[in-house]
């Protein structure tokens, strides 16, 4: 905000900074949700795929 004050009124600088703060909070929250959705129960240490019902769809079914 201090860097914007020489170029515009302090009120506008404060508004821009507040919008940026909440925008970043929303972006990080959405990104965190998408990562949690992709990971699910976990990731297989052998092949890196997503684990379902505590079994890897690639590694566990190939052993059977």
C-alpha cells in the first residue's frame, strides 16, 4: 500500500490492497481444495496414482 500512495490517493491504494488480500485468500483456498480433491485418500508410493479404498488401482490389481 505504501508503494501505491505516491501514485494515487491513499483511499484508492487501501481499496486495491484490501481487494488483493481477499483475492489471494480466495485463490489459495480454491487451490488447496483442488489439491485435496486430487490426492483423496493418498498417493501410491510405487506408481504415484491416487489410492481408492486403501488400495492402489494399478499396483494392487496387477498383483492379483
